[in-house]
């Protein structure tokens, strides 16, 4: 009788051990987080996919995080038109346009443009200093003129324009310089004769640790006459 009782106890003990093993095996599955569960601060959803890293927060209008741009492209440096056709028209005109004249106008022509830009800079380029010479050109409607600008790492740039008598709608675009593929990087809003690219804290920076050469494209949308632009930096 004692042997039968011991055998029964051994069977029950073995069943308990097996049962505990199953519970231990299923426990990690019960503790697994559902898909999409936050693993960090509110709004974070676990580790990012391989090859992407953490999202980059926008630093200025038009500069968005996410995957890097395709090879040969530059991420937007400021506000850019969303209309691809308009961007292509700007690039075509910039390529065909001539070089801007740097400070070659006589005093009577240059002074109003210079003074107008200085007046705008008081509110749109606070704490910044003018760089280089005044860029000027005489343009007809839909005309373009351009000059080079080197964006140095660690510096921040604002470009201010001013249109003389007869100009009705003046815009400034920053576009890539060869050998980079044509691309609009930043631009002022339309409908003004005092365009500004990168005002104050929205100033334009090089996205690279090396200098980036861009083109300052002065585009006269409506009217005709003298236009000027100057670069400010801090």
C-alpha cells in the first residue's frame, strides 16, 4: 500500500513540474508589447527601421527631416514653392539669365537700391552684417540675373532685395551651382519689390561641414527696371 501511495505522489509532482514549465514558456509571450506600443516618451514608437535613425526636427520652414535627399541633391534650405512646374520655370530662367553686375552702377542709380535694402535689413536682418558688394541688374519682365554666394559652415545668411521704379513683382531664389543638378533651395515670397530670403531666425545655413556654393537668382516677375540684392551674415 505504501508503494502505491508513493507512486501516486510522484506522478502528481511530475505533473506540477511540467505545468510550471509551460507557464514559464508562455510568460514572455504574455509580456510582449503589442505592435505600435510606445517604448519611450509619448509619441515615440520603438526603434526606427534599419538605415534611417531618429527623425530630424525641422530647423526652419521648408527644411524637413526624414530620409536624406537623393545623391546629387541638397535638402531645402528655406521656404520653397510646392509647384514643380513653377520651380522648373525658375531654373530654366536662372540658367538662361546673365550674371548680376556687382557694384557697377553709378551713384545715382545704386544709392536708392542700397538705401532701400538697408531700410529692410533693420527689421529682417537684425544683428547681421552686410557681406560683399551690392548685386544689381537691369531686368525686363520675366528676366533673371544671378551672382554666386558661398555658404560657410557655422554662419547664417539672409538675402535682401529691392526693386527700383518700374518694378512690380521681384523675387529672389537660391539655386544650386554646377556641378550640382539644378534645384531651387530657398526663395522669397512673391508679390513684393522688397524680397527677403531667410529673414532673421529663419536665416539660411549650409547643411554640410564644408562650404556650399549657391547662386543668388534675382527674378523680376512683373515690370521692368533696376533691381538690387545684398547678402547679410552672422
